[in-house]
C-alpha cells in the first residue's frame, strides 16, 4: 500500500564520544524514508535550499524513494542542525539549529501521490504536518512524530493535529512534556484522550511502549554492541514500523506489535554509523535475520 512522508531534510553536524561528522545528510524524513524503503516504495514531499549538496541525492537514489515531491528551492537555504551527544549517548545538546526552508510552505503534492493511503508526518512544524494531511482525506492511516520544540512553542497547533491523526510517535521525555505527567502509562492515556487510536513512546536504549485503544505492548531495545551515532534512530524506528504496516496493509494492534519489532531492528542498524552510512549497507535479508535474533532474545521459556 502506498506510503508517503513529509518532514525535515537537512544538513547535520554531529559530535559524539565516538567521533565527529560535519555537514552530513540528515533530517527526519530522509531517515524515515530510507528505513521504510526496505519494505516497499516511499513517496517523499519536502524542500531543500539551493545549498543542498548534489552528492546527497545519490543517497536518496540508493533507496527506493520517489523524489517527485522533492523541491530544490532557489533563494532558500537547507535546514541545518548541529548536535553534541553526552558520554552516555542518551542525552544530547542542540548547539545550533537553522530552520531555513523548513519554516517555509511545503512544495505541492504531485498529482500521482494523491492516492497515498499510509501517511507519515515526520518531525516538522505541526502546521506543515496538518497541511499535508488535509490533502489526503481518504487516507487509511495517518501517523505523526513531534519534538520538544513544537510541544513548547506550538502546543495549540499540535493538539489540533492530534485530533486528526490515528497514531503518534514520540519519545518518553516528549510524552511527559506534552501531557505534564510523570508516569508513562498515564501520559499515553492522556495522549489517546486527544484523539489518536494509538501512541508509541520511544524509550531509547530501554525500548518502546505501545498503547492502543485495544491493548498495550512493550519491547526492549535490541542489544546493540556498537553505538556510534543515535541521530535518526527514532526516525528510522518509525520508518521500519510504517514500512511494515503499509506493506502488510494492516494496522491492527497485532500488526503494530510486529511493526514495532521491525522498527526496533532497523533503528539498531542505523545507530552503528554516522548519518545513513550503515543503512546503505544492509538489505531486507539482514533485517529479517536480526529480527529472528531479536525474537529469540524475547523468548521467556517453555
């Protein structure tokens, strides 16, 4: 089933205990699209500035991503983010962020994208997410991501978006910030009260928690040995999750539980290198092999 994503496309500079990466490809929608493409084709709607390096387009083309909705905007600059991770790699500081083209209107949705049924609104301004969603009144499933910046500065727009979507993906600190709760279950219940059918709360190295109107689910993280760069882990998690759901054309709670497992596995590959370097070196067979290892890890016994 057709899957479409909008969100940030950026140029990242990353500092981590494992090293540095200056001006590499980043952004929520490209991590998402790359991860989802292991399960089927992905349509991308987004804009970059005239400073966007031509060499980055080769990375887009490596994955099964339809770029008809990608606009290079003359006179604008690409979204930029500079972050520094702490020693434990769970915490990071944003050194600098330049919204640039991300603060402008989205490019038009190509006519041949209009039949998209699975919609993912990757992390960007809630108004931009709503603008894309409104163009697909007959969608099958709409899921959004968000971050602390929008929760703090655009809460009214974000709450309005929650009433229009089927699912929300965010991390635990964002869930607590959004709901002003300090308990994970209570925070999830509060989010569902705003309208979504389900919420997936990411907990970093501690896994993910699913609350659905029909039940709950929880998974630990994959036991990763090498953590080089956590940037994009949440976006690649969402990409694996949504890629599986769209391919299965099933978003029941049982399908969501398996989708979260796939998302966990894809994210475990993503963190093994800077930018999208590791995702460019794997395929669906390796993902399925690691999923089997992950599944075996979860067996409690006879």
